[in-house]
């Protein structure tokens, strides 16, 4: 993993009275956010999310933060604070609880409700939960926590203030500053300013949109665009968005009512989350608008709206199945309209375009953020971040939540407002706040933890590499039998390939060079099968690379008979 501090070694012990920050995930990628704070031997964790795999992680379901650096100290964990209910913040919680089930979980009402359904899926029943709201203070060991309302692309998001003997830390979580949000709950800049007056020693800020100039557009600005799409559509409308984007779904429900259509949810997480949001009062469902998705098909197409999962091109989600025409009850037709009311998370581009192409092939009109304002980001743009730095006036800033380019851009914004000390750290890079100054002090080893079906962490980066090679370059096996007495090749080489050249005569030209190389190395004194196999691998590897520009996996087998 790249990071700006390649030469760091393990950090020295934390000086008394200092606060240590150990990012285990989310710094250097958009996903699997998890940050550990250490004070006086005790630990506080903020967020515990997942990262969704990309094309170069074949067969992987999820990627978790690496718990290794704190695995021996889980007893010292005072609490896990969840800033909001997005998967990249709560998704890995069940996996952490498998290692210590009674870690106190702290979050807002909606966050804990969304987490709750996830915990039930993992059959985790006896958990300790503390519901908090903005303005509230709660103490866990040496950590005095206070919560501040922030606006984001999911309701009920919180920033968290962490007070210890080392000073005041403000962690924004994910946020933006929409001034006209659907629920009227804006980021509490009064509180940010008050904390600024008190003195913020370390400000951890969301970097996702730091490269985007200006201010993030208001969620409400999508409404007229949706209205236009609904007016123009004569057939069925399918809107795909995040299954937790309550306000986006709210706007779709409102548009459906205005245009006399009925709505059905497709996708398990959409059905489940919207039921929670409705029950807790975060989603207002106009009477009579909802219909079971399966029954919706009985209505004429111009009366139907489906709200679906799969906006990131996830291969098993509803939208992806529709794009391949293998969804069990939604079959797209010429003239249907599909709206991708969603972001394009870095890394998902190929998958999303694959889905858009599939939908287009079926004759659907696809409306997406590339051709209409059907999505606004959930994250603060550069203008909002500058604004925050100016009112919080922090002593030290640590950009979080983003790839390195996002964090660098965020660091520049902080410096532009006069923040003197900005620490740039990626996953595993340890930052200490001592005597009011934050500094990089070392690094701990963190890797990617892959979840594959029911196994967690058993897949190494090496076997991931094997899968990539097998998937992209194919496989070659070379079997040779050598007489153990004379050292002569008595049978073979027999070469078989998969996902490489299908015509096996391709390999005729390399057979004699293999035999020659084996003879030469046996004459040089090579005796054991392992050495001879390396000879075969080298000869075949060079030849495929030179003659075919490929690097398949090569399995040489030398049998001594
Ligand atoms: Zn979020
Ligand atoms: Zn996030």
C-alpha cells in the first residue's frame, strides 16, 4: 500500500497525556473507515465499515479494515462510535463484534436501527447499544464524547467531539453543508463555531470532495429534474439509488405521487432500510403510493415506478440482474426509463458502465449523473471545507475519508486558511497529539482483509494475485518425466492450457527448448525436482512472454521415474 511515509517503523510508546490516532482503514481509499483513538491505555473506535471489492478482487464479497493492530487490546476498547449508517462506516461492525461481542456501540437512532438489522443477519443478539443525538454528551472511560448534527446523504449523521486530557478532537464523519435539506437538519455550524472558540486541537475532516470546487448542490435541486424525467416517460420508470438514501427515495415517492404513479421497492436492502426509515419517521410515505413490487407489474407501465438497489453496478443487485435480463420478475422493455440517481464511487466505473450498456441494449433510456442532475454528492466540496476551517480555526488538521489525492487536496485547503499543522496519514500511519501538536510518529502494519463467502481473512494478497492471473492470463501446466538414473527426459513435455492458446500445437515450438534446458541443468548437477521445475518455469515463462506477450500462471511438474 502506498503512503507518503514509506520509511516509518513501529511507533514508540505514547507519551503520558498524549492522544494517539491509528487509522485502520479509509485513509487512502473510499471505504472501510475505521479510526482508533488511544488515551491512557484505553481505546475508542470511530466507525467500522467495509470496502466493496473491485474488478481486481475476483471472488471477494467484502473487504474489511485490518483489526490486527488492536486485536490483542480489544479489552481496552471503551466504545465504538458510528457516525452514520452507511456501509463504509458500519458494515464491518459484525466482524469486530465476533471478536468481542460486548463492545459498547454508540450512534444515532437511525444509525443503530440500520446496524441492528445487520447484526440480526449475523445472529448477534446481545449487544450493548447507546443511542445518542446531537447536543448530547456521554463518557466512556477517559473519553468524553459530544455529538454535533451534520448533514449527509443519509439522515441522522453525527460529527463527534472527543475530549481527553490531550485536548479537543472534532471528527466530522461524512458531511456536507446543504442549507436546504429535506429534513431541515443542517450541519450545526453554530456548534462548530462554538467549538472553534473553545479551541479544537485536532480536526479530522472528510476529504471525499476536496478536489471539487465550490459548494455541493442541494438535494432539493434534483426535484425539478426528476419531475422532467417523469413528465417525459411514457412507460415504466426504474430509479436506482443507495438503499440508505432516504431523502432521494423521498423525492422519488413525491414525484410518483405528482405524476399519478405507484412505487414498489426492489432489492432486499432497499425493502428493509426503507421500512426502518418509514417506521422511525425519517421517510414520509404518502398514503396509497406503495405497492408490492411484484404486484406493480399488473398496472399499466406508465403507472409504475420501481426503486431499486444496484446503482454501483454490484453484480448481484437488482439493477445488474435487470440489465442482463435475468431478474426474476422485472423484465425491461423498449422505452422504459432507468434513472441512476447515484454517485460513481471510484473503482466502480467499469461495473456501472457495464450495467448502463446492458440497460441500453434492452432499449431503456438511461438517465445518470453524466447526462442529468439526478445525483448530488453527500460530501462537502472545497468551498464548504474552507468555510469549516475558517470557523473552527483548528490547531491541527488530519484529512480523512478519501484516496490520497482527495486527502492532499483537503490538506491544501486547510493550509490555505492558515492552519499551520496538517498531518497527512494513510492507513496504518500513527499520529500522536502531544502538547497540542499532532505528528506522524510511526506506522503499524495493516493489510486488506478479504471476506469470501463465509471465510474471513484466509485469502491472502498472494492468492488474490493468483486469481487475477488466472482470470486475466490463463493457466499453463507442463509435465515432464525424467529418468532418475540417466537424468534424461523420458516422457513429455506435455503442455496443457486453459484461458490461453486453445490450439495445443502452439506449444510444439517450446518443447525441445524445455528438454534442452533440462538436459543442460542436469549436466550442471541439478538433481531435485524443485530445481528442475524452476528451469521449466523459466523457459516457458520467457517464451510466452516473448512470443505471446502473456503472463499466464505456469505450473511445472517434473516427475522422476
Ligand atoms: Zn457516508
Ligand atoms: Zn463514508
